[in-house]
C-alpha cells in the first residue's frame, strides 16, 4: 500500500469500500509576536468555518490534493508537514475520509470565490472557538502537538 493510501486510511489498512476520499490541511504561519496563527475558511454553502479540504480527483494522491485544496481555497502556497489524524464521518449516507496534514503557509494572497468567501488567520485559542465542527477542533489540537518550536 502506498504511503498516501495508508495515510488516507489513517494507517489502519485500506480505505473503506465506497468511501468518499478527501484531503486537506491545517494551514498555519508564525504570527508577528512569534506565536502561531491558523487559517480558517468560511464556506458560504454550509455557512461554516473549517480548514481547507476537498475531494481527491481521479488518480490523485492525497498529499497532492491537500496542497491543491489549500491553494484553491486560500490562495496560499504551503509546505506540508506532519500527517494529522484522518477524519471520518458520514455525508449523505456515505462514509467520508479526509486525510489531513499540518502545512506551513509559504506565501500567497486570498481572493474570494464561489467555494470560500472569507478566510481568517487566528490564534489557536480563537480558532478553537470559531470552528463550527468538533472534529475540526480535534485537527487543531493535533496540529499544536506536532508544530516545530519557534
């Protein structure tokens, strides 16, 4: 099994049959005060705040999809870091598996689009309160556990 497939499955074997596979990142950067800021995206379709993520294209590896989704949704380039836990949840009766990575922003600028109309760069404690879904709070906690020291 490839490393990406193992990561998509959270290191627990092959992805479940029929699962929707997606990938994303918890995008972060150093704040001017030396702390960390994380990027949240607002999706008007769902009126929620979450992390950049999206479905894998046919034949696309999870790592490639994660970087692509960050760029498409935030306008930022990134350097992938440590893998974070895979998020699993049902969507319209089907299982969905989202592979996540920590990703440091390396440049870019946001332009609103149909999928994401706003982004926010927030300190982790502010992001924790703003995130819509508890599963995203889990990803934030995992990011903080793997971030390099300043």
